[in-house]
C-alpha cells in the first residue's frame, strides 16, 4: 500500500519526529523530568491523561511506556515550529469518543474488513508520523493485543494523545 499519495499534511514532520525520538532517548532522568515540567506548563491535560493511569490499574513500568510517547510527542510538537493550542479536557473527551466509537464499530467486522478500515484510518490521519510512532512503540512492548484489563486504558490514553495532538494541530492559528 503506497501511503505517499494524497497524504494529509500534519504539523509534525518525519524529521521533527526523528529528532524528537533521538532527543528523548538520550535524555537522562533529570532532563526527562524537566521536559515533563514543560509539558505541565504547556499541555497539562495531556500530562494528566498519562499520570492518571495508575488509578486505572496500569503498573508504573507500563505508565512509563505511555509517558515516553508523550515526551516524544511533546518534543516533536516543539520542533514542528507550530504554536500549539492547549488541549482542553473537552478536546480530550471529544477525541476519546471518536476513537472508542471507531473501535466499537470495528469490533464486529470480519478481520479483513477491520484491517482495511484501520489502514484507511492510518493513511488518512493528519499526524501519520506520530500515529505510526505510537503504534510502533506500543507494539514493541506487546501492548497492541490488549492482553489485560489494565492495557485497555493505557492503549486508549496513548492513541487519544495522538488524536488530541492531531486535532489541535489542525486548528487555524489564532491572533
């Protein structure tokens, strides 16, 4: 499948994401805490959506997986050169409703049809690079199969993070 034809243009380029991934991977603990402080100042609701995961039964090593995606996403947002609106709780809820609606729709479909719909969703996603990174990172940690009840909120939080970034990135610049 050729994804280079008619791809939507997102704010986060492949280069910005690649630099962000490398930057976060070489950060020490203190640097990651500093980046988390920046996220708290700029995008507190995105940070809160990850920090609440232990209350939903997600263990700390798995929370760190989601936190890594957030750190990379935020670093990529900074490197994009775009001024990002704050992701509100309303945006988070709207994106989560769309995401879970899509998932529920796919549940009863034959595997071939469901896979095609997922491919179409990915191909048409505004932030394809970030979405691919999130899926890849979850897959590396064997979380895409949602093997436990605690994995469901973790996967939803990570995918909703991407949806929220795509949503606010699509908003016109204000002022």
